């Protein structure tokens, strides 16, 4: 049996039929679980019993993060056109077989923790124009973690913002993931008029951790300190650690009034030292190439042009602009969508890490 280690996150098992690749996975899994586990099918069948490419990782009871993924393949056979093919082998190495990338991203996210011990989860704030896809992004991330499409937050189009409350959404740990190290905060949409949509004072209060879950926004008046949803003395864990501006890729030119609001928001977030990213949603509707196959997203001229446009309009670097497609009508999750969504979360956690670095104190390091 050959053992290929090709990144800290993945280990690939490749070898002749019946060499013991799956039994090896079962054995490693048993060591982690503390009892003998036979999750993967093993046995002898003449030709390879494993006919699928599979990725496995599972934290045990006392272990919250397993820092590798075991990837199992079909057995090698002597003949031509039998057993694992050399082209498929190359595709696996290059990460083209989607399961690996998705599992690796999930593993990276679940293994992440803030470098400040008093904070267990990064608070990520979603802001952006009405209908940009803020609530859908939460639903989509929740779906990617659950493994099926979930539509917990209300989404849709209503002229003015459908979301009128401040919501802090936790993602429930599932079978493979024991800890989800971030919280997504959803807000009312931005509108171009005065006294409509999310107000800049409320935005500043959210950043500082003053506004609590389920606060009902009032566009004509910001939150008052006597509100039951006002937290007078927020800790570091209640503050926002990363701001994400959510923008619909199909909007070629943002209205001037929205740009003006973004400029004020950016200034506030900069003053508080909070990293900021841009999420470009609805890439599935950006151009026919991407509509046909989401994997073409970084090859699309139109997507790239819009990424540059938004980076220029909002004054953020191009590397801070992340394209995604949300789940909005699908009944099942799919790997290319999950990969873009989970990659966006990884970028957000890396940005939040920069925020925590400012509070880094070797004495108070996260254990
Ligand atoms: N094609 C496509 N449609 C999307 C995508 N994301 C969201 N939508 C649609 O866009 C509409 C608005 O999405 P929401 O998630 O409600 O937008 P929001 O930013 O929360 O809007 P407000 O709460 O009103 O400010 C919904 O009808 C979604 O179905 C996407 O990635 N692709
Ligand atoms: Mg919403």
C-alpha cells in the first residue's frame, strides 16, 4: 500500500485491490473513537470493492478537530481500463474531485479558533442593500454545514427590506463538526433614502456590541440605551470581528446614496479596526458560462470585471471581494456551491483573525 501525504489537510490512500486501504481508515477511525468501527465496507471481491472516491474525517468525543482527511480510492488493477485510472489519480491530486475540497474546507473551519481565549466564536456582520442576499447567505452556510438545504431565515423580495430585525445566527454542530467557530449577524437592508433602511448609528452600535439578537430596527430612530435589546457593557465577544458588505453582482452601478452610506460605514468600521470584506452574490446569474457551470466562476470575464468594479467603488482590495452563489431555489446541496460558500467563510475567519491579532497578548492566548 502506498501512502501519499499531499497537504496538511488530506491524506490519500492508494494501492492494489485488497491491500487494506479501507481497513486502514476503519482502524484509524477506531483509534479516534475508542472502539472498533467498521464504517467503510471492507472485504474481498476480485475487483475493487470500493468504487467511489470517498473522504472521511470524524472528530471523536474528546477530540474536537481531526487535522487530516483520509481519502479512499478504488483499488489499482493490472489490466487496462480497470481499477483506479491515472487521470482520475491526477484529478484527485489537483483537488478537482470535489468531495476533498469541501471536506477540507469544513475541516479548516471547524479547526479554527480565535487567538483570544475570551472569545469562542467570531462575530461576522452581514450588511448591504435590500435584496442583496444577506439572509440567503446565512441559510446557505447553514445548509452547507447541515448537508441539506435549510431555509431558516426569511428571504425574498418586498421592495423595502424583508429583514427588519437584528439577528445573530448560530450554526448547529452536525455529525462531523463538533464546534462551529463563528456567528453570522443579519441586518435590515440599506436603502438609498434618508430615514429608511439600516441607519449608520445602529450600524455603529452593532459594531460595538450594543445591539442584541431580535432587536426590531426603527429606520427613523436609532436604538436608545433604555431599549431592552441594548447591551450597556459589551465584552470583546459581543463586538463585531469582521464586516461583510453583501452586494448583488447584477447591480452594475450602485446608487450614489448607497455608495455614500458605504463610505460612512467603512469609515466607522476602520475607526474600530474591524476588517471588511465584500461578498458578491448571485454569480449564477452573472453570465452564461457560470450559469452553465459554477466551477467557471474565476474564469468568467464578467465576474472578474464586476469584482474589480466593486473593489474600486467601495475602496477594498480585490482580494477582499468574494464571489458566491446562495441556495435560493435548490432542494439539494451541491459541492461547487458549497465550496464557494465555505471558501467565503474561511476568508471571513482569516479576516477576523487580523482583528484578534490586535488584542493578542501571549499571556491570554487561546488554549
Ligand atoms: N439567483 C440567485 N438568487 C439569489 C441568490 N441569493 C439570494 N437570491 C434571491 O434574492 C432575493 C433576496 O434575497 P435575501 O436573502 O432575502 O436578501 P437580503 O439581503 O436578506 O434582503 P433584505 O432582508 O430585504 O435586505 C431572494 O428572492 C433570493 O431568492 C443567489 O446567489 N442567486
Ligand atoms: Mg434579509
